[in-house]
């Protein structure tokens, strides 16, 4: 057995001096010349072992080889060619037999015990299969110890330098996982990164998410020049509070607010500037704790509440059906000056004008107050006209007395 191993080494070394090039991928390996006795040195044993060696000048260069046949001279199974190609041959194919395939397997065991399968390579006309008992490891340099650059583990996961794992994850979902703590999972593309939420990535050029030029585009937009571009609406939900950014479903307008029964704050510098409640009220400079202290009758009466007042060069009040011109109606009962004096003495404010206590407690309507003040001006005008008439009468009487 030792002599045969030495002989094999010598044969390979001799063949190696004649190597020109390996067979190209996909090229057919030529069969050995027949009859083999005329072209090859050969031996065979009673157990079916045949060793053939082509060194003679009459053997074609591309057929010089070391071959192993089993059974008979037609059943070649293994060949080392002079051009450096190592070949494994499967049995001949017949229509009535299962499709054969060639295999290179590795085993561990003893002479007495059966051999334990460690791994192998199997090829047939359909595919190549590579398997390992506890996985498959690949190195890109001259070593085969330590952490492999690429490995297929026994659980079906694929690892790159034990830093990235590709596997079938929770609930059968395909998963890419970074295994290096404190490091990003870097994914880049020369023209961006495109993501699809379905399986149409092979047929569509409109990704659901596109990361490109420091911008993220979700959906399809007309002009994606902002850092975040969303084609459609945005809904943010936390603890049942749903905030909606998008289009008003009833009109062609934008809409920002809550689609759940919750109020909405708008603020700056981490402070609330405006609060919108669920009853169409707006509160400026007030938060919900102060809003809760406002009486319901005032909320029923008013829509806008402003803390610290409003400063404006001008403002308008919408048209109202009530105004104070009724003072000039002929049937209007104008209080006499003594009646007004008596009312002031008893109430400490003008008739029809709210008291200071009432204003402090309830506030007042700007429109109603303007109407009341106009009413008082019109009443003063009537008092002035009345007094002017009385003065004129007194002047006439005085002039008559002087005559």
C-alpha cells in the first residue's frame, strides 16, 4: 500500500510537468482511448481495482491521466488529468434508471465501525449540492482555523466573519442581523438604497422606500428634494393617541391633528403655545390643567381662549343681527336722569352695563359690550338733545323777562 501511494505521488509529479491548462468550465472531458491496453499502463486486482497511467508518446496530451475504474473498463470513476483537472464521474445514464450523480464525500471512522459522514459535494444534471455535518466554512486567505470569513452553520444560518448573520428568523421571516455590538449595520448603494414591501422588486422601478442623496422618500412623490418625503399620509400612534399628518378626506386641503379622541399641543422651545381640545376649542398660552378650570358655560359660549390678552393694530367683529339703534325708536323708554341716579346709587354701575364682579367672574362679549357702550352713547345723545331744548326754552323765557 505504501508503494502504491508513492507511485501515485510520482505519477502526479510527472503529469504536473506536462500541465498546460485545466479544462474550461462547461467543457467536456474526453474519454480515454480504446482499447486501454494499447494506450495506457494498467493494473488490476482480483477485488476490482484498476489503475491506469498514460505516459507514452502514443497517448494524446489531453488524455494523459491517472484513472480509477471500478467493475470493468467502462466504469471510470476518478481521473487526474495531465492538465491539472481532477474529475469524478457518475455511472452511465439510462432512461430506465434513476438519474445518477457524482459525489465527493468525506468520512471519519475506523476499520471496524461504520464511517461517520463529515461532508461532501454532490453533482447531477440539475444542481450542485455542498453539505457539511456541522456546517461549511470558507476562508479567503491561506488558513482554515479561527473565525471563517464566510460560513454556513448547521442551523441553516449564513454568517460573514461572525459579524453578519443571514437566517430564517422569528415566525419563519428571513432575517439579516448584525452581531457586532456598538457597530452599525452598513448598507450602501452607489445610486441609493431601494426597499420594497412586496415581492415585486424584480419587476417594478418604484420602490416603497428610497434612500438617496441624504434624503428618504416613502411612497411616490412629485419632487423629493427634502430630507424626508412622504407620498401619502403619516400616522403616528403612541398609547392609543393617533396623530395624523396628511390630506383632509373631505376637501383638497392639508390636515394636521389627532384622529383619536385626544387633544393636540403645538409648541416651541419645549413649551406649549397652543392647545386644541376635542370640542373645537382653541387655547392660547394655556395647557389642559388650566383649561379644566374654565367653566363649562364659558366654553359653551366661546371658542377661543387667550392668556395675557391679544395685541393687534386692528381687528374686526363679524356681522351681528343685534345693534343699539333701538334707542332711537319712538317707543324706546329712556330713563330719566333721576332714575339713572337712583340706579347708580343702588348698584354702583350704569343700567344695562355688567358690574365689575360679573366681568371678573364671567368675562364679557366684545360685541355685547360695544353694543352696550353704543346704547349709552345714544342715550347720552338723547339726554343732550333734551337738555339743549330745555336750555333754549330757558333762554327764551329769560330774554322775554328782559324786555
